[in-house]
């Protein structure tokens, strides 16, 4: 019991002594402060570093998300601008085509109506070189009506339906159009030889003065086509010592592949004839 009392006495004396020293110097407060702060720093610094790292990652992610959203927005705006540009370009091209159509006038004694090509030739294995237009018997379309454009003839009506018609193109081997040279007035028969092949002008005599590069126009013979419609251009001429005729090749003036609008011609009825 005496030892326990002595222990507590010494403990109290030590505490009072240390307390007195601390009051005068503050050394124990400083030591406690340093130890406490260092302990807290050792504990919380890794936590703080982790929080800062997570915050950096999250901020980077959200910035990337914002950038991606902005990029998507810019892509959409660019796509819309491209579509708008294409639409404006198509409208400009259409305006030019329509202007040419408006400037094209019918041949004397022939009436004219417009039509659109709705179907091109369906593949290289098709039996005929044809296209389909959106006008038929209901619109007064008849077989053998000439089909032309401001640049030149493309063919004639082969078959008519109620609301559409089939046009036989110049390139088809069944196509026959009487033509003559615009300058030389040399006559012949322009015949198709097939898709992507040159046209042939047949029955051109050896002494005829047809020239390469000369424009071929309809002669009006046969009554199907009016006179002076451009049809093709002479691409080559060969003469033979054993043949009575020249071998003349020509190219069409119109690419039907890129054509949308055409004209159909019909001989006008003269109601004054008695």
C-alpha cells in the first residue's frame, strides 16, 4: 500500500513538474504539436493524394466527354453543311438544265412536250438499249415519236403504256435514222451498234466529202424525224479500195446516262387543210 501511495505521489510530482516546465517553455506543446501533425500528415497525405488523383481523373474524363460532345456536334453541323452544299449544287445544275430547256424551241410544224427519264437501261445484258420516260398514251405519246434534248436526238418511242413509254436509244442495233452532214450535206443512214460502241453512218459513197468532226443532223427523209436536229459527230472515216462506200463512225452528242429531262416531238396537225 505504501508503494502504491509512493507511485502516485511521484506521478503527481512529475506531472506538476512537467506542467510547470511546459508553462514556462511550451516545449511539450511544441513536441506534441509536431508529433500530432506529423502523425496526421502520415495518415491523411496518402488519402489526400488519392482524392486529388481521383479528382484529376474525373475532371479529365468529364473534359473528354465534353470534348467528344463538342466534336459530335461539329460533325453533325459539318454533315448538315455538306448536305446543304450538295442540295445547292444540285439546284444550280437543275436551274442550268431548265434554262437550256426553256431556250429550246420546237421545230417548225412540230409540237413538243417534256418528259422525265425514270428508268435507265437495266444492266449490260438487257436485250435493247432503252430507257423509260414518265409520259404515255394518256399524255398523247405515240410510237415512233422522236425523243430529243437541246444537245441532240437520243432516240424514238418504241412502246407506249398508259402513263409511261419505252424509248429506243440511238445505240441500239435496231435504231435507224436518216442523217446528213451539216456542212457537206452528205446523206446516209445512222445505225446503232450497241451500248458503248460507236454509231455507224452507212451508204456514204467514196466520193462524198464528209469530214471527221462534222456534225450529223437529221435529214427528214422517212418522215419520222424533222429536219436539222443534231444527232452525232463524225469520229472516223475510212475508205476502201474494194468497197463502194466509206466506213464512217460517229458518236452521239448526248449521254443518256446523265440525262434527266427529254422532249418528245409530234408533227403538228394543220386544221386548215380541206
